[in-house]
C-alpha cells in the first residue's frame, strides 16, 4: 500500500469532513482552502471571523494539555484561547505533568492535543537512536512515523528551536575560558572543583540529556557534583554560581538574557532540533481538519525570540500564562 505524503493525508482528511460541520463552517463565512470555495485561509484576519467550530450537533469540546513548565503553559493557553475564539468549549489540562505523563494522556485520549518538540518526539517517544540535525527532515520523519505507529498527528512546527543548552555565568565563563561544550573536558580534568552542574529531572535521565551528552562528548561529570533540581531553579542557581557553575537550560527561556547567562556552543552538534509543534490524536484531526488552518498562522509567528519574550513575561515580570497568551493573540491580530 502506498504511503501517503502529508499533503495526501490532509486532502484525505478534508474529504472526510462531516457534512454538518462543513455546512456550519461555510455558513459562518469560514474561508478554508478545502470545501468552502475560493479565498486564502485567514482572509479576514481574526479567528472568530474566519473559523466556527460550533455545529448543529452541539458545541465542539476539546481538551488541551501541556507539560509543567512556563513555555508549555503559555503555548497551552494560546491553544485554548484560539479554540475558544473559534467557538469550541475547551477543558484546560495545562501543567499536567512531565513529558511522559502528557504524552500518555494524549495517546490514551485523556487530552486531545498539546505542543511537543520534534526532537523529543523522535528521540524519546519514537526511541530512534540517532538524532536528525536538519529541522525540516526531522519534522517530516517524526510526523510520518508517529502517525503510522501511534496515531499521533503533528502539525507543521514553529520556527523556534527550544533545544537544550549548557549555560554558565558570564564571569565564570571568562575565568574558566569556556566557550563550547567540548571545553568542559579541560575543566573536568584541570579544575574539577569548578565542574559542578545543575540539571532538571528530565535532562538528568533522558538519552537526549546528560547521559547522551556525556557519551557523545567523551567526558563524565562526577556524580557527587551533579545536583538535580527543578528545571526552573537551574537558571538562578547558575547565575549565583554557588550550587553549580554550569546548568542545563532551554534556549528559548526568557531568563537567559535577563540573568546574563552564556550558552556554550554545541560544537559537536549533539542536541537535536526541538521545534514546537501542536500534536493531536489522529482522529481529532480527521474530524476537524480545519484545525490545521487555524493553528498554522499562530505557529508561524512563534520564533525563538518570541518564545523568550513570552516566557520572560511570566518568569521575570510575573504575569499569568493566560494573560500573556491573551495579550500575544490580540497584539498579533488573532483575537480582539
């Protein structure tokens, strides 16, 4: 049987769209490329004007989840508010748990969608042994394989790359003469007392985290000098330099510029691309293929600088994730 390309699968979904929902969408003036006539997607700009997820059969109900860190909670709130603007009723399950817990919730049907990262999908959920460095190739491969094996559909990812990085304070970087991850080897050998590391719980154990990084670069931290803390605690700990000199961080976190942290160059290209993409159960996307057109313009606006600003609004300025999401959607013309 011929394997469907992503474009083929999208066309197949469009042909299966329930007639009642199609009628509701077209009657509401939704300008979607499939089934409603001519005109570009998002022609009038606002979600509420371009989409209508209500139907004669009743309100469309969806459950949105997220992992339990700031960026994920903001992305989850953006998703919730976009769906609500399109007329859906949404159950909020943001902040649900760690990567494995949220993934299980999606596969089991406890949630309908959440934002996942392409590198995590490939290396963790699909357990592929080798990272793919090219973001476009990685996106295509993880999307195809995850749908075939697990019934999980991936929308096109955002341009932001929330890959892992190793951070160090600016003064410590200068004193130790470190610019890349390879430079850590000399610190471990010559100044082991300075080779202290703070890591989040997932980075401590994942193949794409500390164990894999040590194997790839050919060095190993003294376990007694590695402190496992919450992922959000790492940033402040590295900035103070008391508990640890180095720390595992996410590149899109807004506290990096705020605290003046230096990111070591991944000079041997260990870390994969981690572009965020909305993942859904295949049956959800089959029932509501217009979700692709609803979320693609949103995803396209989420570059690395934007995600840093959004997370900084929560972690530095103290705003609520829902408030940050609402403001961003309004400022970009999606709502309001």
